[in-house]
């Protein structure tokens, strides 16, 4: 068995509850970022549902309890491993640009980039939501229960009310500015803040769930909910139409596949850059004997950092919607290209020569134009959850409304927050990720499954925008190279780097190693902050015993079943 935006200022240890965050089971396992969502997933499994059923119920529950992170007004990548057929698919419910979107949409009259806070909280930032169609498609192919039945637990929670926990309270304190008038009425009634433990009833969201139960997802994409979404956006200067919602379609994609030290890995394919970048980093690291350095050595941090800088240089340059662009995935993961890139890691300093390379050389194609972009985006947040059932099926989903509370636009009378995912496009046009009608912006979501001898042994993922990639690959390395227990691997302090000079870091990294890296030219943020929120399940390939672990940086909860 396998042994710089403002983030929530909380360390991994001061809220940790091992009893809640880890579990063992023989017939099922659920791991999510909130106890209510995990309990709902557990109940679905107990009642005979499979992993796909449970994951759909969890997504609706998280819409109620983690509204700042996810919801049916957002998107997601829903990965399914179906044990009977031995197939792995990704139901791509990523957001899509309305027909009126255009390359200059984030430039002002002077052709200057509109500041991120302004462009991300405007109605033109809202993409066509896709997670609802992705769940419905997965359920139609693999589910055993009806959508209406799986919505019911979340609808009841919304009607009864949720207790305001510290995660939601922190989000409201930090990101109140992102909320529009309707959202403020819900979260700040009569202008007053809730206190932790207060009960928040979501009658409008419950009404929306009840409509979908009765009429199906057509109510969201064509019926009264669609009409309410379009009216809310157009009233605030947006350009989404009923036709945009009606015409939205998901795709069912093959994962991007790779290997690391004898493990086969499946992760998200474009328009998510997550899987490709994850495999790219692991291929860079595979040539180094990480175990000889130690998990808190300066050498490990150095290798992690330079590998991320290389990967993100190419991610920014080349990864986008494959329906509109030729994406050099084969070139990026080509052994010779990886070897060329690895030569830039010198163990002497922060290599200032690191920039995007030419993966097109290994596909015998001409390079595309790369347009430099401003580094003004705030760090996004989302959620990840995963389920394994008694039949060996796996569901792993990373879903989001993008930045905390999305665009901040809540549909009046329907209680759902709308995403700001169009701001994942490049604001300066000309590159592969420029906005355009019907395009899907690049993402970093990375639901991931590891296999050993063709059997699944680990499912994991994380929220955190670009830091998703860092959280997932570091957890994998901690398990495989440093032989850590799953929970220990998740809690090991993480580090994050992009091509820029500033590094993000979590409390607990070795301070001597940090000083060594500073002497090599790295600049660390003044304060540490949490990076990611990993949810994971290990599967013993021989006994099929399950071990689930949730990240302590939220109220993560793992629940196992034994009967």
C-alpha cells in the first residue's frame, strides 16, 4: 500500500482534528472539506448508492455549506473511474464564454487592462456554468439514483439552515467586498455580520433545488432559473443570453496520462492545465533522488521551486482551450524536451534564464505567439472531494465559482452565486488564452488518480487556483519518495512558485532551508499562508482497505464504511 494573494490566515495545526480528518473503511470512503457534505455522501453510500451518486449529492451539499467556494453557478471537472469497465473519464463541466465575449473585453477605453477587482466582480466576468450538466451526464452514465433524490439532502440542509463555521466567517471577513447587493442581504442581514455558530437559512437556494428536482436541469439552462440568471446579469451590464445557456454542452474527455516511479497517473486534460503541468513537474523531478535530501532540505525546496517555475512558464504560454488552439501536450511531456528543461536546474541559484521553452520542436510544428500578461490576479479558491464505493468505483471532483464568492452576483430570489471564471482568460489579447465566443478559459483543476499494476491506489485533488498543481504534486512526492503516511503527506508544509520572483510558503517549512534559498536569490512572502486543501483516499490494491484523509486547513472530514 502507498505508504501572493490573501489567503485564509490559519496554520495547519491549530484547528486539526485527526479523528474527524482521517478514517478507515472496507466498503466505502468519502473525503470532503465539510462534515455535512461528508455525512451526506456517507448516507448515499449506506443507502446503496455508488461513488458517482454520492459525489453528486456532495456537490449540492457543498453549494449550501461552502458557497464561497463552489455551487451550481460555477464549473468543475468530474473524474470517474469505473471499475467494471476499467475506464477513466472526465466529465468536463468547465465554464464557457457567452457568444458576445470578445478579445478586448477586459480592456478599458484606453486599451489598458481593467484592474482585477473591478473586472472580476462585474457581470461580464460570468461564464456559462457547467458543473450541473457534468454531474447530470455522469449520473446518466454511471449513477444508480435519480438527480432529484440526490438533491434532497442538500435542499433539507438549506431549508433547516447551516451553522456559520470559521471557514465561512473568515471568507466573509476577507472578501466581503466581492459581494453584490443580493449577496449582502443574505450574508449581512440588515447590515450586520453573523457570528460563528449562528444559523443561516437559505430558502431561496432551497427553492432553486426544488425546481431542479421537479423539472430537471432544463430549468437551469432553459427554464425559469435560466431566465432569472440572464436578467440578473443583463441588469448589471452583462451579455449572457438565454441562447448561451441553452446551447451549453459538456464534453467527456480522456484524462492526460503519465508515469512517476512506477505509478500510472490520470489527471485532467485541457482546457485544464492542471494534469499536464502536474505530470510535467513529476517528470522533471523523477531524475533526482529526492529521498536522499530529506523532506525539509533546501535541496527539496529548490527542486520543487525550479520545477514549478519551468512548468508555469510553459503553462502560461501554451495551455488553453484545445477546441480553439493547437495545444502541445505531447511536446511538453516529451522526454527530450523535459531533459532540456531539466538542464536549467543548476543547484546554484534561482536561474534567471527560466522562461517558456519550445515544445513545438518535439511536435515538428512552428511556435505560436506568446503574449506577456499582468500579474494582477488574486489567488482563487474552490473545493475538492472524492469518493470510493464498495464496487471499486471512484469519483473525484474539483469544482468552483472561481474567486471567493465568484463574481459576487447572487441571482435574486434563487440564492445562487454566479462565477467569475471569464477572468481566467488573459486580459491582454493575442495569446492562446484570449477571451472569445464559446471558448473555455484555462484552468488548473487537477482531480487525479494513481494506479499501480493497473489498479487504483490513490485518488486526490485540491482547491487553490494555480496552487492546486503544487498541492497535488507535493502530496504525491511526499507519499512515494518520502514514504509518508497519507495524512502526514497532506499536512507537510508546502511551497509554491510561479515564474515571478516571489515564493509562497506555509508555516512549518525549515527556516534554515528558507535562509539558504534566500541566499540563492529567492524572495519569500513576508508571512506564511495556507496553500491548498487536499482531500484524498488510498486504496490497498490487495486487501482493498480504504484510508481517507482530509486537510486541516478547513473543516475537512473523512468517513469510512465497513458494511
